[in-house]
């Protein structure tokens, strides 16, 4: 993600105001106000800078502004720009920023996509930590429906064109639920890519779990198949007394 000149910023703003997270073509961008005779070059520069995503030749999706700025702040998006999962990932991240707004506390990618070893049908695994979410699991899934809907067209096109199909799987936790989900956070201590983290909330939770793993000398063990498992050991009593959780 990079800053762009003001004239490109204006084109991005016109495109986002018109299309939001919907896919658009070069011709549609021209109708939205991008009347530059070098529109193709302008769109290419916006895509290279990370403000829009090229989904196929002549088709794009605008990145949600807060998602774009998060990429600008910590460079997370540059790591994935050449991956085939990137368009769906960018749209999903943008939808989560739009869904939770200032309620969003932390957002991270984990799993195979974060490790850059995803397959053609790997899920895009995201953890969202937010305030004001329902206690009910079904209600949280219902709220997330807009994220899956926003990426459905991209998934369908990728499936038809390349045989790739990447479902978006979002786990939503409240801030106080992080402390009760150490087992879920185990793999994230190794491979999470933090996209957004207000007040280092997720960073501190992961550091706490890493500390407990060190205290107990637990470790993740690779299996010959390429998978792994955790050898979890209890923290000795004297260490628990010296360093209470």
C-alpha cells in the first residue's frame, strides 16, 4: 500500500463513492468520473498502490478506505498482493471494517493463507475482535452474512476461471473472550498476520499465550504429513505462583 498523487486519490474517491465494494469495469469507472484519456494507466497505478484490486483484465474492486489505510499503516496487504486469494481477502477485510466500524478492536488473518501455503480451495480464516456483538453464535453468523455475500461473485468467477474457491471464515470474539480462548489462539501465536489492532489488544493476548507456552515448555510439533500438533504441558506450580495469569 502506497500514497498516491491527489488526482489519483480523487479518482479513487469517485470510484468508491459510486461502486463501494462492488466490482466495476474500466468503462464504468469512466462513467463515474474517471474521464482521463489515460484511465487504464490510472487504474493500473491505483491497483499497484493498493487502493483498488484487479480481479481480472479490465475489472476491479475498490478497497474500503479504512482497510486501505490499515495496509498503508503496517504494510500487511503488500505481503499478499500477488496471491490469488488477495481480491477476496481485500473485500472481506473491507466489509468487516464497514460492518463493525468503530466497534472493531482487532482483525487478523491466520491459517494457511497467512502462512502463504494455501491450496486452491483453502479457506480465508479471519479473526475479528469487536465490541457490542451478540452473545449468540447464530446472531454473529447472521451479521457476518454481508461479508460472505460481498465475496461470492469473486469466488464464483475464480472457480470458473481457475478452479480456485476460497470461502471466507470469520471467527468473532468479544474483547473479554480472548482470555478464555487460549487454545484457539495457539496457532495464531505462530502465524497470525495482524491487520488492525486497537491499543495492541490482540498483540497483548498473543504475547500472554506465548508466555504461557514458554513457561510450560509446550511446543508445536511438525508431523511428516506436513500437519502439526501441540505438545501442551502444565505450568509447574511454583511458576504459577510466581507468575499468576
